C-alpha cells in the first residue's frame, strides 16, 4: 500500500514537472500602454504565443504590468515578476539606464531577461528584440530602385535624415546610401538634416526643392511627420498620387498610421514597416527558445525583426499591419 | 518779520527696528521758500526720519503734519501725493532711455494710449529750465555727467510739483562747478516757494545754501538754529556732543621710541626722486605735501607695489636695523587706503570673514579654518575698534563708511603689524567716524606701532602727528617737529626751510 | 530710428552670407526662397517677440517652447476628441498660453523665485502635462488647418504678414507706450524703478502673460505649417528664441535694444544659415559646426560694437 502511494506520488511529481516544462509564464513589463502601437504589440504577442506555442508544444501564460512612464514604478513591477518566479521576463524600458538594475536582479534570480524595442544602455540582457532599422532602409531603397527601373525614370532624390544622434536615423541613412551607390536608378542630390523636427522636414524639403528643381523623389527617414513633407510639396504643386503627371515619388520608413491613408491614396510609393507584428513574432520565438534553454541565435545588435515592404498595390491585402488596424 | 507757517512739521517721532531705537525724539520743521539743513553723524537718525517722511515706514509714535494737517502714510505713494519728493544720493536714472523719458518715468503724458512725445519733451525742457539746465531732452541719459544726471533726477522730482523737496547728500559726486550750478538751482527753487530739506555732511556747503539747520544726535533732534546765528564749529559741537571739538590729541612732548624703519635714498623715477627718513616705534609721522607731490607714490614705492625701486630700506630686527627687500616689509606692514571697496573689503562677506581673510593661516589648524577662532578674533577687534555692528556675521556691505573703514583696519591689525600706513583713511567719512579713526591711530601708536599718516586735511594731521615729513615735488624735503604751527607747515610746502635732517 | 540696429558689422555679415549662398546656389536669391525663409521663420519670430519683452526686463522665460507644445496639444485634443473647429481650438490654445504665462508671472512676481529657475521648473511641468494629455502620440491636424498654415496671398504667406504685424505691434508698444517704457526702465535698473514707484510687479507679470500667449501662438502657427502635433513641437524653442534675441542685439541684462530689429535680424540670421546650408547641400554633420561658426563671427562683430558704445559712457 505504501509502495503504491509513493509510486503514485513520484509519478504525480514527474507528471507535474513534465507539465511545467511545457507550461511557461512570461512576465511582460510595459513602460506605458497608451498608444495604438503598444496595444498592437500586446495583441500580436498573445496571438503569436498561441500559434508558435502550439507548434512547439508550449503553453504560455502572461503576467502583464504597466508602469505609467515611471522608471522606478517599472523597477518595482519587475521586482514583483521576479518574486512571482516567472520563467522569462520581457520589458520595454522606460529608461535605458535604469533598466540595468532590473536586468541584474533577474540575472541573480536566474531568470532570462529580454529587452523589447528599447535597448538597455549599460547592462546587457539575455537577449534584445527590436526592429532592424538598417534593413528597413535597405529593403525600401531596393524596392524603390526597382520601381524606378520599372517606370523608366531616373530617380533624383532628396534624402531627409533623422536626428544624427539617433541610431535608427543613422542606420536608415546608411542603408539608403548603400543602395544608392549600388543602383544606377537612384541618386541622392542632397542630404537634409531634420533633427526629427517636423518644421525642419517642411522647410528642409522646401529649400531642397528650390535648390534642385530637377528632383523627382525623396527618401524620408520616418513618416511620422509626413504631413510636413506634404506641405512642402503642395507649395510647389507636386502633391499628387501616382498616375498624375505632377506625382513626386516618395519612399518612406515606418508606415505609421498617418501615412497609411496616403499610401492607400497613392501618394507614398514605397515604405518598409516599423512592424509591430514582426517584432512580436520574433519576441515569442526568442522567449520560447529561452524557456527551453536554447540559444535564440541573435546577431550582435540583438534579434532584430525585419520589417515588410509595402506598396499601394499590397497595402490593401497585407496582414497584421498594425498602423492600418489599430487607431 | 512775518514767517510763513511751516509746510512740514515732524514732532515727537519714535521708531525702533527690533531692539535698535533708531529715532527716540525726532523733530523737524520745513517752511516754504526756505532751505532747512538736516545734519547729524551716521546713525544719528537722519535716514530713519527721511524714511518716515517718505512713507517707507510708519512711526511708533509722534506726528507728521503737512500744512497744518496731520497725515499718516500707508506707503510711498501717499507721501508723493502729499507733495513730498526726494532726490536720493543714489540716482534713479535709466541709462538707455532719453532725458525726457527719465523725467516722466511713471507719469508719461499720453494721447490715445501712446506717449505724447512732443508734450513730454517740451515739459521736460521747461522743468530743466527751472533748474537752469540746458540738457538735450531727446538724448539718452547714458553718457551724461553725474551733475547732469542729478539735474534729470531733480527735474523728475519737480514734475509732481512737490511742496517739499528733500536732497540727500547731493554734492558728494559733484565737481566744484557742478556744485555751484546745483546751489543756484536750489536758490531758484527756493524763490519759487518750494520747501527744501538739505542733508549733507559737507558743512561748508550747508552754510553756503541753507537758511536753517536742524541737528540730530543719537536718534534725537538736539537743536534747530538759524544758519546766520551759528557757525561751523558750533554745528560740529552740536553734532558730536561730548566727543569734544577738534583738537590735538597727542602730547607735544612725546619721546620717540627706537627707529623701526629707516629709508635711505629711495628712488624710482619719475614717481619718487629721492626719499630718506626714519620712522620710530610708537610715533605717528604725518606726511604732508600738496596734491601730486608724491606722498602716495612714496608709500607705495616703499612697499614695492608699483615696481622695483632703488635705495635701501632697513627694518629693525633682532640684530638692530638690517636691509630688507620690499617683500619682507610688506609682511609686517598694514596698508589702509581711502579706497575701501577696491583695497580688499569684500562687501557681500560678513565682518568676521573679512577680518579673517588675510589671517587664515593663523586661524587654521591642519588646513581647516577654525570657526571658533575666527569669531573670537572678530569679537575682540569689534570691541577694540568700537565697530558698530549687530554682530560679527553682519555683511560688510551694510555698514556705514566709517565702520567699513574700521573693518579694513581690523583686518590688518589682526596680523599685529609693526608698521601701519594710513593713506587718506578718513576720506568720505562723517565727523564722528573721522574722529574714531584718528583716535585709533593714536591708540595703536601708543601700543608701539609705527604709523605713517597721509592726509590732505591739515587740521587732521595736526591733531595726531608727532612729527611731520614734508614731501615736495617727489622728494622728501625734510621734517618738522610736532609743535610746528600751521603757518610753518604751509610755508614748508614752498620754500626750503630749516628742517631737521635725519641722522 | 537706426539706433535699433546697434551695430553695422553684423548686418553686413548677414548680407555677405546671402551673397555667398547665392553664388553657390543661384536659386537662393529667388523670390520663392525669400518668401520661404520668411515663412519658416514665423513660429520663432512670434515666440522671440514675447521673449524679447521678457529679456528687455532683464529676465528670462525658458518655458515658452513647452507652453507652445502644451497649448497646441490641448487644441489638437479639442479638435480630435471634442470636434472643435481649428479656429476655436487655436483660440483655446492661446488661452492656455495666457494661463500658463500667468502661472509663470505668479511664481516670479509673488513667490519671488528667480525667473530662470522658475521657468525651468514650469518648462518641465508644462511639457510633462502636454505629454500626458496627448500620450505622446502624433496628432494629425485637419487639412483646413494645414492649408491655413501655408496659405499664400499672392507670393506672400499669410502667417508672415501676421507675424510681422505682431512684431511691429509689440515693438511700437515697447517704444511708445508707458507700459513699454516701464519695461525698459525695469531692465535698466529694477531697484531704481521700484524706488520711483513704477508698477514693477504688474509689468513683469504682464510680460510673462504676453510671453505665454505668444509662445502658444508660435506653437499653433508651427503646427499649422506642418499639419501635425508631435512631441517635437517646441522642443528647444526657448533656447533658439533666446539666441535669436541675443544675436539680434537685445542685451540679456535688459533695457537695451530694439524689439523689431532684434527679433528680425536674429531670426533672419538663423534661418538664412539653415536655408543656405540646405541649398548648397552641406554635409549634415557640419551644420552645427558651420552654423555655430557663423553665429560666433556675428556675435564677435556685435561685441566689438557694443564695447565701443559702452566706452562712451
């Protein structure tokens, strides 16, 4: 009798351990959750967790907290996650410096820590998942060069650069410049710094158009302020959709909500998304790998998710485009 | 003789600031068409009386009456409305604005919201003409002389057609010519029926322009006299009270101590041509000479402050007189000049910090300044020199001129100097403070310090000098004994005299 | 009165720059570019006009950029969330500017906090408030507003006329009204101004309110030009406004300079440099260096002239 109970107990424990191995809890610490982008990320993560989890035989339970843009609140939130004994911690840092303390605490507790979208400044996490801004530019530039070739146009472009202190801006310029050098279909007439200031997008574009009336295209390092570029083009009567003789060819980055209707209307020709879906997809992959004790195989800058090229032709049908569906 | 009724009567006024009774019995009367002087040493209560009159503070007791009516002022605007205007010692002029704008600051004539410049300029011109001044009213005040700026300020005061106009130390920054112009302007105002109160410590100016004199001392009004019925000496006596009239305060027959400093052939052309003299312990050697004779250059050259000098300087040491470089002399010499602000009084610092500054080594232990020692030293010197402060922590900038000068002295005395050089130490101080400084010099000499005193006021030199050093055209011409008369001293400035040549 | 142009070396340098850029890029000298430069200058001119008054007092208001952002954020929320018309929402933004300016005035005049410290604090507070209101989102403005922001009457942009009118009005108020003269007096010597009974407190308070309103207006006009409100609106604008005022010859000590010429020359300097560098296609990494170098030369010329003037005193 005793023997069977012990065996049953052992079996139960083994069964439980086995179940635990396929059942992981992921602690997710948001710095804030007020924007459509953040809501999209979370939904995509949950959806991907189900899909990838089913394929990998893993059930993911989420423990989520939000820090209201307060670094110390986020630190204590992560403390809670550590205390609860989650299997993996994922955090979008409010402050690149402050997150280091939380990373160290997680390391001490033996819990893998993944930084999401925003990198840690000082302490290295177990893994970083973010967008590949360099690839964003490469794919857009390539697709744009293809477009120019197809249209039989020699693209003489104005490059509007982001703040040169921002690594994303630097990466995007690098990508564009590389393709510009390799492809005869596009050439850059002038580089205009905008310091991410919409007013400088407008005035910089306007000045470049005056200095280079032969320009017929532009590469815009982010379309968060696309209306500023629109203003400048309207001034010289070159704001028109493709098909119109006045059309000015535009290649942008990010395809944010403000830019979606403009691409649908044919004003923007090519963009590569700041892809919430791809980020979430990659994040879940990394989380599952870490929970199994595997190496997620990240590059030197982290596990960077590539965005997807979108054009007026594909924008209607592309799936999981957060900037289209989330408001 | 009918005397017009007083425009202003201040009676029985009392005002205390905390525990300090600034005014205990303030009385002042002013009549239309008359200039009334208000005299008193610093701390006598003049400023408080003026603050009461100006509505800046209210009296604890007493009454102010304007044209027979009792008034009480809630603030400066009430005083202005009652017809009281001030011309302060510190001018309130705005450099980048025009003369006309300055005169009408706060009361611009307007037309439909805009300043009526034509009216403003013509009225400003008229006001200045009342004062006999012909300044271009369209030009900025920047670049005007002090006298002209004062005229602008007076014009502004006149703009409100005051009944009572108060001048506070109006001539301290004026040249002789400007002073004359100012007094002419005041006479004109008098003739126009304004009651004028004139506060000054230049007693000769007072007698030049004033009809009556009110004297305050220690917070009380002690006298009111017609100017014609008193004289400078009388007024000084009233101001200083029992302190005593000006007179010699060193004995004529004092025996000099041993030689503390011997100077032979000090030369630094063209500043110093040839200087030789002895300075004894415990004596005050009064350096007497005309303006430009080279007295200041002499003492500065002695200390090596203006570049290298030729000649021999011998200091009394453990083995008698021995030659020393200027640096060594500086180490044992205190040098107090008339330029209090420029020569090392840090106005934002406290009295004790100022005193401590050149003596930090002695007041430190292991590189850390000992606050206790600093305080002790400061208190001792405050007592010794009778510096009027609320405490050693009081900011030097808030002290009166005389007390500031005492703090400068205290600074140097803390280092127990062998030699004390005073270069016009009483310039700009009121009578009581002058007296204090001179008495301090005498006390220090009594303790064995050797004192060199430069003063342009012969009476001052004559009060305290044991001997006189005559400086003429950059040379030392010789010396005169302490009992020399005024005539002898003045004569020594021009012709060679039978002088005592140092051994 | 040419007294407003304190120095001749400086405008000459400006003229020289125009010629240089014109030679390197002929389109720089065209009418379109001149109009474009004036148009781009509008937000900073409006904000610097308010700043000029505060600087004339001998004080600073470094919260104006944050006020511009806060006001316009409020307006964007009203348009987006409550369906207000852009005109009404812009008026509300100006109201916010006045209220925030009044808060600044209160802290400086009543609480007697040093203006630099006070407005540093309010700058942080106002920006934080605006970020809270908008959740740091990009808010696209209605086309009608963007069209207004870029509306031209003939070759001239309407907002240039508006900014010019405001600048001229403030200049005249400063030069020709008792209020304006009191500002100058306070800037010359605040203690003296108090002594002679000038309404110092009221005047300082009023200037901070004006600075707030013009800061908000600058935010509105800037957002109207680009058609969106982003978190970049107004960032650093206060420092640019101070730089414009200083470069234009208005003394930071207060009481000296011409509002009209000061703001105009200062803003022109910065915009001409930027537009010129855009036109010649200068390497973006060198913008700051070149821009800084030109400003340095211009300021040196101004300092030489100012030293001469002061020596005459």
